[in-house]
C-alpha cells in the first residue's frame, strides 16, 4: 500500500488519481480539520487523520505501508505559513516514522535550488528537509522540480488572477529571471515510473520542463491565453517583497507570498533533457498545456478570491 501526504493538494490529488487508476492501493494523510478534505472525486482512497507533529498518529498511518510519497508543505499558506514546523520538522517526523515502521521507499518533492546553506528561507528549509530524508536510512528518491503548473495550480492560475485584477503587473527587476515550468502530469508520471526504476533509489534528481522562459514571457503567454493586456513595471526585489507583504495583509486571498519573490530572485533551471534521460519521454511544452486557463471569467474570479482565504494547507 502507498501513503501520500498532502493528498488534498494540487500535486497530491493528481498523483492519487494516477496511482489508483494503475491499480495501486492508496492511503492519504490529512491533518485534523473541521473542514471536509478536498480529495479527488470518484477515487477510492483510504484516509488517515494525523498532524505532522503527531508521531504516534504517523506511525499508525504507516501501518502496512510500503511506499510513502511525501508532498505535504506549508509554502502556499502565504503569510500564515510555518515552513519550519511543517516542511522541516514535519519531514523529520515523517522520515522517522517511516524508518520505525520499515517503509521500503520514500519519495520527496523539493525545489530546484534547495540547499540548507541557501540565503532564501524556503530553499534553506527544503534543503534541511532533504537531509532528514537522506539520514532516515529509508531508501529514498528526491525530485527537485521547477515551478509546477496545471489545473488548480499555484502558478499559472495565480498569475491569471493577478493579470485580471491589477492594471499593472510588477516584475522582479526586468522580468528576465528564467523559469522552467513543469506540467504536473509529467511530474506525477515520473513519480509513478520511479516505483519500478531501481536506478532512482537513493538519488536526488533535478527535473523541469523542456523549455526555459523569462518570467516576463511567461506572463505574456498567460495574457494571450486569457485575453488580458496589462502594463509591466520592473521593481527591485526588496521593494517587491515589501509590496507583497502589504498586499497579503490587505487581501486574505492574495495568490502570491513572499516565497514567490524567492522563486523569482534568480534563475532556477536544470538540463532540459533530464526527464527524457531518466524516463524516456519528453515533457509537455508549456503553451500546449494551458487549457485550464481558458473559458473562465478571470475578472470575476479574481474579485471573488482576493478577499477570501483560499490558501490550502498542503501542497
């Protein structure tokens, strides 16, 4: 049986659907909450309820588990995120419980640029979490990914709402930071195929899409897709960070956080042939997988969401 943490999130729901469709038995870990979990519809999956700091609950959730896909994270909670508690300590607890219950394999999704010595808090925490996985003694595979996109993502849909709401979009510096977007289905396929690929055990892989884009070009592509035209205004990173903090405090549903400023602070790319070399398929081209942005009234959706609190608690 397979355990997926963060199964109610963007990546988790996609992964669970593919695992179940391929005949795998899946259990997902969700945190205690009065809200109904946002699980994939029409998919048969067991549910275990425990927080990432509940060691006894984690061991119980891993009873009978062979493989863990650890996807849970706090970065998309924005200003409310406690990445030290969820991403670092939570991953330590997951890896310890996996070792105690003799889990045979653990997968972890990190970020390109993750390094425990990084200047940027999110990448530093992700680097620490990676070390917890490696030191657990459990056979592992770590994927450091580029920015992920697809239906209900935190990247293209967030930009679409921003473009629909604001007449001017501030870009980091000149908007020339390179991004290597990866379609979520390609990540999930890589995760699934890794189950039967012994050569991926105890390795860390940098993976991204088949193309690099400057951030400004990404926004221009999304503008064209949703039929919006906006002005771009370059802004220094310290000012962009301050503006983001201010907007987060004013708009509970503001789709970007200060972690987004970290994402766009420098080029985070890898070899474009990483997935073809590892798994033998070519990642989707960015412009071919944006149908989830079409046919939506983004102006109305932006007004509805910017003043609510849509941030998920898990990836």
